């Protein structure tokens, strides 16, 4: 399996883009990544997207976007794995280049959610859950996570305010990210006073939807060289695993088995351990998911995710900085694009391009994208090339 | 790039399956393929599907189906490229195994279309075209193909009846395929008298929608051996290419540029030529697509596809047998599953399992799956292993 490197990244602001179509957003991110990579052309274009067939009445985004960005002729298709669609498109690009099937590939995650009635978006988000056993019974994504959070609080003795640091940290970091949806510092008081969405999840526990696109370009490592002032970044691991799609089918719903499994595979593939990870862009769609992700990936003991956050260890100066560009909570969560935002943000850190939230001595970064309530989890580890 | 072989296939009948869910259909095909392969477990499950998010209110089919068939833990996602989603899932499986990312992969194409109002299905099919420049102007898939067929007849001097052999051949072959939707022989008179759908396309030019699933399992060739009475089949080429998504953006709308490009890549990759192909499962969603596919892939001169059909060369006894199990026209076209049906049918021919339509001396077969009106085309070549 030949090694693969990222040589270009691009993104748009996460926002309500009333003046941009789905195609504009994907094109803006993809063309930015191309310019950044120095390439004029790629062999393949893989698109991560969840709901354009419903929200935008446009499927077939592979051909749609390849055509738009001048890559007519390239191999294309869309990868969909609900909220982990972005990382699935990147994983496809990595496998395509690693296999030798293509010599260069662009992965672009895109979602355009704010043009549609919110009821339709909520219903489409619920299509990531089990149609018969969950969504069909009236469960939405927020309610599934609310059940998990309430149970977690009960099992481990946490109070609502103990989850505040996840949101406070994400919003603080987003202040320095021009691509983030929110630029608004919050504190514990604001967190506690936010409107309740689905008890115990309030507005400050839940990531916002949005429109956005993020992209990256990969080629074989041995063909990658310094370009436009930045070095290539090695894809040290690319791994995926699933759990049951319905939460109630899990023996232990408070342990993200697929995060553990894909994380363990990624550690094994890269020869690294949690202690080697300098930055972790995790999937904080809800505060509870941030806590569970830290635990499943070896950064906190079971039930101790909030402790890590309360101790400041998730901040830029802590042991395992998360959401360094705002995370899903404050950068925003355009679902099919999110996995690509996470990857772009890790690459920014490894290149030293994270400006106001740049970490020091960062050599290795990890991104983890979750589809459904932990049912599909894709983990990537990136490493600086010496 | 390590070589990859097919060791298991499975399929359901294409039909109106009122008693089966999307999950049942995919599971039936996938479990049949597993049983056929002799494997108990696979590392990855890739699902080809176009419209379940709308037609079945269920996305995230990777986790959904992996869970259902007992492959919880496997890597999964869905590949979508409109009507070429099936072949896209197979290509993903090939790249995953070829890259060394996984040691075994299941590709399953599935579509469940007959539960939804037909208006919704027609609208969803149109999401494979350009939302702004085609579907948004009122064009459906039938009308796009009707424009192509009318122009083709004008350019090359063909009459309506000259397209009859495509449909007659497909229906004749489907008589022997228990998995085909239609078991009804037709003749030129019946073809000519069929109800008009969109002039000049009548019911006998257009493939029917349906519910169905088909699956295949791939592993590295060097690990494949004879199992359950059949030999492995080599994936000699796996190639994809795109054209513009909107038909009017093409310099020559009557030439399937992406079929030519992916076909040429496949010939080069396998070291074969059109003369070596013993069976060609092409994408006869409409008669005109069968004619254009034969021309773009080197089996007929420009404008001479109907001549090949009229001369009987597309029949089982002809130079290049097509639709040997009924094709899209008579086996049926459950859109996201179709590409996998084509692959399963080529493997049946190479294994000598095609019963009443078994070809003699068949060593090499080709399948070609088209997404949109020729905008994404994926070509596979399969070869017997000596």
C-alpha cells in the first residue's frame, strides 16, 4: 500500500449562504484546494454529501461538481455515510491513490441546508438513524443524544454545568477562525441559560447546521514536494468501523464501540498511541459526543470526559486540544462537509497555518468523523513530513 | 496494485416486492453472495443506492445494511452516482482490496422504488440530471433520451422499427432468467404498437423501474481458490470517467464520451480489445443508450448501432451478445442496483451458470454502468482464471 499525502486544502465559511448554490460552495472549496496544491488537474473527484437529493433536489454530485470545476473526464462518485460522509469521501480518495487506481484525487465535502424548510432538514437528518426502529418511532437526532446524555449524567454523577467547558472552548477557538459560523465568546452562565432543545441538551450543547464545503487533495507521498510555502502532510492512518445503526441494539450505548475500533486500527496503522496525538478534531455534534469520543479514543477513563474538560485539558494549552478551530459546535456542522472541515483543520495545525489558535510543537493530528449516533466512525491520523 | 477476484455473487428477483423492505432485499442478495463465496465475514461493505433518502426515508445504508447482515464492525459507506451507483460500490470494493486497506469487501447495489408515488420516483430520477439547467426546466430522464433518440434518427436515417431488435433480444433472453422482472417474449409488431411515453420512446424502448438487490464479494486474487464448485473470476479492469452532467453542454451529444474514455482505459488496463470481449452487459436504460454504448466502445461504427442489432450480432449467437440475462429493459432497472446486476450476470456467464442463455466459449466479459444521460460511466472487464 503506497503512502499518501495531502498537498492542498480549501474551505468556505460555514454560514447561511443565500447567494451561493451547492455547486458554488463545492466549487469554491475545491478550486481553493487545487490552487493550494499547485495542481491544475486531478484524476478523481469524490464528493461527501448527505442530503442534496432531498434538500437541493440534486443527486449525482460527482459528475455535477467535477463538471463545474473543469474536471470533466475525471472519475467521480459521491460517498454517503450520513454525518460521516465527508471523511468517507476522503477515505475513498486515499484508497484510490493508495491502490494505484489514480495518481491524484480531490475529496470535497459539501452541504447546503439552509434553503430548505427546517422540518425537512430535521427529517432528513433522522434518515441517518434506523427508519423502522428509531426515526419511525418519532426519535430525532437531538432526542437520541438527549437520551444518551441523560443516562450518562445518571451513570457517572455529572450535572448539566459540567458539560459547559466543551461549548465554551469551542466558541473561544472559533473567535480566531474566519471560516467558523459563530464568532461569539460564551461563558458558563450563558451556557446554562441557553434555551432547552431536548432536555438535557440545550442550544449550547448542540452544533448548528449550515451551508459549507471543505476540500483536500491527495497524491502519492513519494511524488509530493513543498509547494506554495507548505510541506505535504502524511496520511499516517485511515480507518473506519461501524456499530449497530439503532442505539438500543448496543450492549453499552455509552461506549462508542466504532470510535474505539476505528481509533485502535488507526493507532495500529500509524504505530502511534493517544500520547502521540497533539491535536484531536473530534465530532462534537453534541457535548455528550465530545465526552464519549475522548473516552473511546483513550484520552479519558470511562465517564471522565467532562473531568478532562473541566481541568482545561481540552484547551489549546491542555493535554489534548480539541475543536481548535471551533469544532462542530462553533465552526458549524454542515453535515456532509464536516468530516472534510476536520481534516482541513488538522492539516492547518500541522502546517502552522492555524493563526490565532495555532498550537506549538504539533507534529501529529487526528480527526474523527461520526455518522449517525455512533454507528459509522472514520478516523484519520496525519503527520508532518520531516 | 494487487489483483482482485470475485468469489461470490447473489441477487434477488427484480420485481414489485411488497413483502420486502429495502433492508430485506439488500440482505437477501448480500447473504446469498456470502454463502456463495464461502466466507463468513468481510472487512468492508459498500452499498450502491441512488434514492433511499427520499424513496425510503433511510440514508446511511452502509451501517444500516452491514448491521442487518451481521457485519457490525465492518467498514462501510454508500457510493452514489445516480444510475451508476451499483458499479461505483463495486469499484470502491475493488480499490479497497487493491490498496490493501481491507482483505475482503462486499459490494451490494439496492433500490426499493415501488413503495413511493411514481411522481416522486420520476422527480428523484431527475435529480441525476442538472437541477438548474435540465430538471429545473422540466426535463425528465425519458425526455432527455427522447431528444437524443430523435436527433440520432435524424442524423443517421433510422426509423423507429430499426430499434426493435434491442428490446426483442432483451425480452427473449429474460425468458431464461428467473431473476428478471419480465418473462414475456415480444416481437417487432408488439414493439411498434407499445404505448408512446415520450416520442419517439415508447414503453418497449424504456426500461422499467423495480425493487431489487445484487451483490458480489471480492478478495485478493492470490487468496482466491475454487469454492462451492466455481472458480474465482478476475477483475481485469475497473475504470470510470465523466462527461458534462447537462447533455446540452456536450460538443457531440450523440457520442458517449465517458463510455469511450472509461472503455478505453479498461481495454488498456486489461490489455484487451473489443474483439476479445465475449459478452457485454451494457446500460440499455433506453434503446438509444444501447446503440450509443455499442458505438462508443468499439463494437459498431458511429450511427451503426441499430445495424449491428438488425444483423443479429447482439444476440446470443452474434458477435457481441448484450443483455444476455434480459438487460435493463427486461431484467429491470432498480437504478442503484443495476450496476451490480450487470456484474453478477457477467460473472454468471464466465462461470457457466447462465443456464438457458449460457454462451459458449466465453472467457472475457464486460459490464458498463451509466449514471445520468452519459455523465458518469463505469466500466469493468472480467476474465476467467485459468
